């Protein structure tokens, strides 16, 4: 665990999800008093006259809201998949992403997307 000198908060765990032109970071951090929280960061590479920069949007999620957040996310994804787009095979997106990574020679880590399973923080 490395201490972040900027704000005194330690990063405990990090998971990255590449999604086209965006990258999402799920980071567990700890306060000085060992209280844990989650940050979800969306990062997009943008072009500016003098080069590229990354536009970032961040959500802070605190432990008392984990269950409510996961329940709302699961219900929303389920609604889209079953009510709005029941004809779509969502696994095709995982297969396409794996194929594109292989064509680029990138190493792809096999993980569950979480869309077909219930999410939970335990």
C-alpha cells in the first residue's frame, strides 16, 4: 500500500475497464483513519491544439451507500436488458472486445463483465 502524498489517502485496490475510447477505474481507497470508500473514474482521451489530454469524471461512493448503489445499478441494467432490449445478446460485446484485443496483440485478462451476474460488495 503506497501513501498518496497529495491528499493523505491510500489506494488499496484498483480495477481498470477499457471501453472503447473510455477507460473506467474502480479504486478502493482508505482515509487516514482506515475508513474505506470507492472512487469510480471515467477517463476519456481528448485532443487539444497542443496535443492530447485526459478528461476525467469521478464519483465517490461511501460504504454506507454500496448496497443501494449496487441494487440500483443491477436493476437498471436488468431493465435495459429485459424490457428495452431483450433481443440483444450482450455477450457479443465481450466477444468482440476480446477479438479486437487479440488482433492488436494486447493481452486480455478474462473476467466476468458483471452484467449477467449480480454485483455485490461483501
